[in-house]
């Protein structure tokens, strides 16, 4: 997977990189990935190493904002440019841009739909850092902030060998200098308002980048960081990667919601199938439990017909119950009702039907794990030649889901997006529509 895809970078946005462990390498990777499709401007608000002059096809050195006129025209020809101030004194580093210069660069980027990549603090080649009082320098127009850390900080000593400003990190985390850093420590530093979240502009997204992830042990450590960090509701996602490699992304972690559709009238069964009891619990409970045990969060249950009874059946459960007053107009209304409750909070959503009790947490987890590795727009379980529910939709498909109308579900999008099949060895696709279906469900195995 491309790093640009994992970070969800799109034309015309500004991205600020903070932290340590691979900021410049990440920007270099993004230039290589993005330039074939649209132009890129690379710059800094701090200082950039002299040896990084080759980050883009052309290096523009400016002393005054008026020297930036015509930047857009240069981009059309060069496709990528690095913009810095002159070489500083005392050490071989290019100076960063001031506020006026940065605004001019941003205007030029917007004029041509370029991506603007900004290195917003320094780390002296360490794998982790705590920002000083003046750091980071993030322009207020930035759309995405990417705090970076190297996975090799896990197990390293809280000392200058691995950490830039270890005394500040020790104070931030309430630790003694010299202790061994854990995945929890890394997550807490990156998700702190005085660490990775410091000076994030209002409205900007935040996605962590854990770099240098190469082997199985490092992936496990990265997963531990992601699980802990994603407890912050302000964090959109965590990317595990090795940006120096051609195929850099290992996994992308983010919240994936569960949406249980339970609004229908069960006309063929002639009783509310959501409330039919199996193994001591109503069918809607089994769908909710598959979502919960499968790691989906938050969980939405959409109700319509028999809504009050369904609410009672789920009383005490940590779910969001959404009323769909338009349920008679078809499944699309329930899809829209459920998605609208959580769309701005999650990276994907799994839609489950309340009449498929054999779907378990193992299938749900498999869908989520596949999504972490591919970010495919739609992932569908498949037995032999049959596609069935539940289906995972990436957030890239949310807008089209919200445009559905009539008695159609997410399958209407299959012709418009790449659909990735998840081969599944067990037949769990029995849906309860008739009394015969119920007898099959209750038959001894």
C-alpha cells in the first residue's frame, strides 16, 4: 500500500510532519508517490538538513515573500519543488519560511491543486522526541498533522541516544530518565496535547506514523501503540510503515464502526425476526455481539418496525440506537440513518443484518484485518462463488452510501468501487426469512 493512500492524502491539502524517526523520509516517499498524479511542494517552518536539497526536482531558495511569485508556473514544469530560506550559519541547514512566506507558498499550492508537505519541527535523527516550548511550528491552515516516531524507540532507554530532549519527555510522561520505553509510553507521548497533538490547528485531522516497522515483533509493538493511542477520540488513524521501502505500509489502524440493520417488518416471517430468540437471546443481540466481539466501535443499531421492543431487548448494552422513521421506504434509509450517526468518527463501517445469527466475531475480525492491510473501499466475504453479508465499507465509500435511495443496500455500490473478496471457509450465511429458516437454524449440528 502507498503511504499517500494510508495517510489519505488528496490533492490540495497541507500536511505537517512533527515528531521524530522519519519525517524527512516520509516526505521523500510521498513526493515519489504523488508527483505522477499531481504537483507537490515541500518546505519547512524550522530547518532542513543541507543534504535534503534533493527532496524535490527543483530547490527554490527565498529571502522575501515577493520572491515566491510564479511558484505555480514553476510547479507545472517541475512537478515538485522544495522551498526553503537560505543556508543558516553555524550548521549546514536550510532555514525555514516565515509566516508571510509560508502563506505565499500555500496560496501557490492551492492555485494548482498541489499537496503541500511541511516539516514542522526537528529531532536530530532520534526516534522519539518531546517538543520544546517553541515547537512545533504548524501553520494554522494545515489540514493534516502527522506525528512520527520510530518503532525502535520501544525498548530503548529514555536517554539522548534514542530521544530528542529526553528530560522533556520524562517530564511529559512522569518517568525517570534512563528507563526502558514501552509501547504504552510511545502511544501516550504521541497522543498527548503536549506531545504529538501539540498545536494541532482546529479542524485538522491527526494520523500517527510509526516508522521503521519491518518484522513481526515490530508489527506487534506497533499494534500495541495503535490500540492505546486510538483511545483518543481526536486521533483518526495510525499507520505502521517502513518509509524507506518501496512497499512501505504494513497496516493502517483506525476505528471501524458496526452498523446493525434491524428496522424491517419481517413480512415473510409474520413476526419480528429481530426479536426471535436463539440460544436464549434475540437475533438482534447476536448481531450486536458479533460486532462487539469483532472489535467494532462504536456500534449502531438502526430500528424501525418494532423499535421499542428492539430497544428493550438491547437495554443496558453499550450501543447507539438510531430510529429510522422512513424504514418503509427501503433498506437505503436504514443505511443512511446508521451511517450518519458515526461517519465522521470512523475509518470504515461493517454493516451487519440482524437476521444472520451464524455470523460471528471471527468473520468480523477478518474483515477488519483485511481492511488494515489494504484499505480497500469494499470488502465482502465469499464462499465459493457467493458473496454475502456482512460487508465492510471504507470511508471513501461513505458519500456514495449516503446517496442511496429506495429499497437497495450497499451492494448498489459494487459496480462503482473496487470490491475485494474475502474467502471464507464456513457457511455462516443463513438468513432468517421463514419458519423453515428457523427450523434449519435450530436443527442439531
